[in-house]
C-alpha cells in the first residue's frame, strides 16, 4: 500500500511539473547563478504601477510570475552564455516570436504553447555586455498593453538589482 501511494504521489508530481511548462534551460541556468535569480509575483508587480492605473492591473491579471536570471560574466563569455540560452530554449520547442538585434544588444522572445494552458514565455537577452533571461508564466492581456507605460522601470530595476542592464 505504501508503494502504491508513493507511485501515485510521484506521478502527480510529474504531471504538475510537466504542466507548468517551465523551461529546463532557464532552470539549469538559474542553478548556475543562484545569487542572480529574482522572482516577481503578480502582487509585487502591482506595486510597480506608478500611476495607479486600473488598466495596469487588468494587463497583468493572467500573469503568474516573472523569473529574471542574469550572469555575472561579461563580454565574450556573456555572449556565449546568451547563445547557449538561445539554443537551449529553441531545443525545448519554444517558438521565436520576435527578435531585436543590434550591434551592442540582442533580445529574443520565445513562446511555448502548452495545449490551452497559459503558456510560458522566455526572453533571452544580451545587453550592456551581460547575458540574462526572463521567464514569464501566464500572459499579459494585450487589450491593456497601453497601460505598460505605467510600469515604474527604475523601481523594477532596483528590485531586480540590475544596474548594468539599464
């Protein structure tokens, strides 16, 4: 009987983890940079609404969390980290939605659609000579995208402790 319950619990745990759609690449990267991981849940993101705009709350209402991870490395090492993140995310089946590349910075947006689930979004970035990744569980309600202007960027950067990414 004990063995049966153990198997049921393990199976349920596997199903729940698989349904979350989190990126294995992001998870592995976050383990190599444990002091550079920041989670922002919806309640914290609401505090970044500098204008107290009600549409901002509507914009993020389907968002579960944001996970931001960045490396201490810089220069060519950071560029190879960025390229590795890109390849890893692509190998997991994430589809590239948008890409913004310039001489000094790169940003790639990926989505993993999980059969009617909210999906997972990953942004790989190289900016200011540093590499990082942002994972978003849930989604933004695009009808309220204009409310993104109410996001207090400076306060968010302070929370994330990422002066080098500004």
